[in-house]
């Protein structure tokens, strides 16, 4: 018997009694399990469940997803952030149809060949759907293992990552790898939480080194923090008498690629009303009038802090709008995939500022 078999013997009964009844746990369909794993990388289970249900209803099979348009997928994904992952969903679905005859793979190597599927997602799908004996390592797993075994190696280094992967593999119950993996993640989500862990309810508490040495708050360890970049966005709220509003679609390799937003002036720092008018006059001619401003509104991303101001503007009568601007009716906005920042603003300001 393995010297680490106590881990699963303590954990699996707890999981089978306390596991949440989540909709994707009622299926072994690798497509639907993959969908849940990708969505849950972006959000909490309570919010992610609603997104999963919408995706599963609209695209019940990988073939249905492969036929979707990028705009449709981005719209369903709206609010989750990291929109490259939504585009990866669509690309991976196309790969399954083209390269696997529509059969969603459960082989580890084949899963890793799909766009956007890394070690964690491949291990989760393979172990849950076909009981492949491969361990998953995510944030919850790092936290549980670091505390139970008192490991102070930084999890965001190559050496630390390799150490935790090796340990997770050694602990894995080869007879029940799917339940084992889900049990460790569930324990991290429900009991061994980042703050205020429920140690008295933990089935591993008797063997937990961090608890015994009073280091729970110190583990896991990270080597350093990612520098956060501050950006200043000046959005132009330009509406027509007929109720239309001008949008543009983001492109390039920046954030929110493919999503729609109000026309934008990005600046090194906050812009005054006078400077906004001056920049617009330089670019599109004189005659601009500022009717109001909303903000600054702070919007936080993982590595960026957006400070946004929304300028309500009356344009010159003879304005020649740029080719990349699109006039959208108020009802048409609902069909556009937009960043959450824009969605909140338009919800709060369906009419002119102050109206």
C-alpha cells in the first residue's frame, strides 16, 4: 500500500458525501465537461453555472459549436473576460469536427492538441470522462497540497510547479482518478479556502502540517506579483437623432479583440474637456461639443487597470465618420458582444447623460 494512500482514503468518502450537485457532473460527455472546465477557469461556480447552461443549451454538441459564428460565441461569453478563450473554444470545436470526426477526444495527447487546452484541462477531461490516471493541478490543488504537506516552494516558479505536479501524481488514486481530482478541487473550493478555511470540517485536518504549525495564512507561497499596467480610455458617446449610436470593433492583439465598443481615444493620462475637443478636431475637423462626461470608471483586469471616461458628444454637422465606425440602433446593441465595461455604461445610460 502506498505511503500516501491515506490521502484518497480520507478524501474520497468526504467528496462523495459533500460534493455539490453541479450539472456537468451528471454527464461523462467529454465535450460538456471540457466546456465546464474552460468556463470555470474564468469565474466562480455560481456564476459559471449560468454560462455553462446557456452554452450547453445553445450548443448541445461539439458539432453545433463548430458551426457557430465568432460573434455569437463572444456574445454568449460576454462578461467572463479573457475573450481569447472563447475564440479558442470555437477553434477547438472545429478541430474536433475536422480532425476527430466529431468525436471529442479523451486521450491526453489528443486533448492537448486542441486549441487552448493545456495540462490542467486535458487532465481534468481525461480523468473525469475516461478514468485516465493523470492528476490535475489548479489553484485549489496548489492550496490544498501546500497546506497539507507544509510546502513553501513558490507555486509560480518552474521548480515549484514541477514539484506540485509530481506530488499530485503520487497522491492520485489510480482506481478513481476522476473522483480523486474533483475531490481535491472541491476541498479547495469549499473547505480549504484562501481566507477563513473551515479546518474543523476538513477530512485531512489531522495530517495538515500548515494547521499544526500555524502557517495556513502563509501557504501557498508565490515568488512575486505581476506588474499592473494603468491605461486611460476616453470613450465617445455619439448618438444620432434617430436613436443610433456609433460603435467600433476592436482588432489587433490587444484586449477584447473582436468585441464592440464605443469609439475610443486612449491617452497617457486623464484628458480634460478641452483636450478631448482638440484631439477630435485634429482628427476629424472642428465643431465638437461636449454635453457631459461620466467617470472615471475603474475596470480591473488581471494585468491591467482601465480608467475610463465616457464623453457625451455632439459632433460637427458635416462629420465624415471613419470607415471602421458602425452605426447601431438601440435595439441592435443587444446583439453585439461588448466588454463588461461598455455593457454597464450603456445599461446605466440608455439615453443622454443626465437624462
